[in-house]
C-alpha cells in the first residue's frame, strides 16, 4: 500500500497494522532493497497482474522498461552483474558484451526465440511462393530478390567457416522434419541449433528484415546515390627518389 498526502493520507495517521513486514530492509540515497517480504502471495500476484496490464498499455519505451524492471523485482528475478578486468579497454569491451546479452534476453522474453545461424531466415524463404506472382513480373523479381537476401546470412556464416554457403543452405532446407536443424560453424557440423544453444531472438531477426526492407525501399525510390570515387592506383609507390615516384622533384635539401 502506498501512503501519500496527495491521496489524503498523512504519515502520522498510518496504523502499524497497515504496514508490511520483511526480513531485511536496506535504503540509501539511490536504492531501496526489500529482502524476503512477508506479503501474501495472492496480493503479490494481483500486483504482478496489474503491472503486466500497464506494460501492455504503456505509451513510451521508457515507461515500459521501468515497469518491466518492477515486474522482475516482484518476481524475485533481480541480479547484479559486477564486471572486472585488468585494463579499462577490456572492461569496456566486457561491459558491451553483457549489455548485448541483456538486450538479447529482453528481446527473447518479448517475442520468443528461433534457431540462430541464419537458419530461421533461410527457412522463411520457403514461405515465399513465386507461383503467386506469375501474373506480375516485377513482383516476382522482387520476391526472388527477397528470397536470395534471406539466405545470405547463413551463406556468409558458412563461408566464414570455410564451407560453401550454397551447399550448406541446400542441406538445411532439405531437412523438413526438424525446423531447428542447421549448421554449427563453431563445430563445423549440422545439428539441432536450439539444443546447442545457438538461438536468435525473434524480435532481433524480425527487426533486421524490416530495417533492411526499409533501406532497400528508400534506395529504390532515390533518383541518385552519392558515393566516393575510388582513386586510381599509380604504377609505383616507392620512397622518394625511387623509380616510379614521379612528381617528387623540386625538393630542396
């Protein structure tokens, strides 16, 4: 229960029977921590339900984030990560890794997960039926471009591991019984990627496709694209006075 004079309740009028109890209470200028609260489970679950409803109707990302933090605290899912390193550079790199992991975890909680390694995108190509565009040549070309683009992440991962990307994609799509079947580049073998812990948040995968489509659409509707013209390489790049280094004359020594 929240007591405030804005609601017409003064602190001096609060009865001890209206207060809750806990095992440990810590409070400083920045944080308040209540450990092992003695509230009833029914009341806690009721409050959790209220917060979830508020999350669904929240109008800003900031409000939604704070409500999710409050929900996690009521669930008892609060953890403090302490990062240590020998140098500041290493510390920053580790900190970014933890932040990326936390963001990916939050995204996975929001919309779930799919097998990683580009497998989900590659399998999404099977949902694009080119026959549906037989009467529209331009739409068919666009659909084919999207299909090819969706297989590129999986091909690139395989290529980085020294494999032929097109062959890997072909073998993945040939497996029709296990949606999670894919190529583990670290072990250089095919296996169930979800069981192997190779996963991607649906939210991240979906956002990547949407952002790529948005940029591609922008380029298609642009009349001109500005780019730097590569400078032609000269015949020689030796030191001063060496053959092939014209234009270095007139220097005073």
